[in-house]
């Protein structure tokens, strides 16, 4: 079993000329997946943007990180 995993950028997963499309043309049994970590990060980002309290907490944590890094 061989898989190709990437983020959801059109250059990687594009339907017409993406890397995944080109790999599928050469190797018809390859599995193409979007990176699970990237999907999780996008889902958490969407959830954070929906709730104001969480967004304020994220701003606070970013400021702490920039202060101590």
C-alpha cells in the first residue's frame, strides 16, 4: 500500500494538474489523502474563530509566547 499525503493546496491536490493527479496517472493504485494534522488544525482554527472567548484566549497565549520566546 502506497499513499500520498499533503495539505489541501491546489498545487498538491488539484484536479487538473496537481501532484496527486500526476501520481495517480502513473500509479493507479496509490491512495491520496489530505494530511490529518492539517485538517485538524483547520478545524480547530474554524472553531476558535466562532467563539469570541476562545479567540481572546488565543490572543493572550500568542502575546505570552511572543513575550517569552
